[in-house]
C-alpha cells in the first residue's frame, strides 16, 4: 500500500527481484549517476536480441534510479519542511500568547512575544528561500510521472509480445523484422527521453526558483543582485 506521498511503488516492478535490486542499487547512489551505455552488436540474430534486451534494461534501470532518487530526496525535504512548519506554528502561537498572558498578569515579558514571532517568520523564510516545501511537491510529481511512464512502456512492450502470440514469435536463429525492431527501439527511446526531460525540467525549475529567492533576498537586504557576465 502506498502512503500519501507515494513512497512505495505500486507499479509493475513491485515485489519483483529486478525491482528490489534496482531499489537497492538506487539507495547506494548519492545522486542521479549516469549509467554506462551498453555495448551494441547485431552480427547475429542472437546478438541483435541481446542488444535490444540490454538497451531496454539500461533504459528501465535509468528510470528506476531516477524514481528512487526523487523518492529519497522527497523524504528528506518532507522531514525538513514539516519541522520548519511545525516550529513556525508553535513559535507564532507562543509569540501571540506570551504578551497576552503578560498583560493579563501584569508581569513583564511582552517583548519576548516579538522575538518568538520573528523566529516564526524566520522559519517560514528559511523554508521559502531554500524551497523545501516546493521541492517536496516537485519530487512527488517527478516520481509519479516517471513511474507512470515506466509502467506504460512496460505494458506496451508486453502487449506487443502477447499480440504476436506463439505463431508470431521469430525463431532465435532468424533476425527480427525491421518493424518489430523499430517498435522496440521507439519504446526504449521514449522511456530514456522521459527520464532526461523530467530531470531537465526539474533542474530548470530549481534554478529559476533559487535565482528568484536569491534576488528577493538581495533586494530585501538592500544589496546589489548577482552580477552575470555578458552573454552568460
């Protein structure tokens, strides 16, 4: 069963040895590491089939690595975001209640309310500047998008195999039909492009948000904004 953020995979690789191995490999990777491209040779029908299988495995493992990365990153962002949001709420409540209590009892200490309210604002500002809550949501979206695309490609590949049936299976010593090779290569390319596109979109969004937060911080502090070299 998946949690509200989709930590667990409910796709086609759940519970399989390949999916478990991919997740174990993903946990050992600190970032979106680049996997070596498989060697491709088609001198014989068997080599042609092996090359297609290796290419498919390369594309699927790349997608699984990306999904695992975004889920791991999401968990870290979720923890930090919830901690900051919780602290902001507690500090804001305490900052409001303390002056009221001091006024009701006639004691000193109203000034501490402003300190607590400032600390609450600091927690919100920290979350906003580093984009923790926004990155948490983007990680969830990226993981679900890639998981959907991976499942869709696997289902289409399986559908082609099932439609062919026993009579449509090419003997191992006979080359595959060009149309069949093209279909398989199209699915492999589609999955690889989906992973690359998702990573590029996420990176571009992060850069834009970080740049906007940095400019806003400089403007609020009265400092000159970051200087860019001409043509950069």
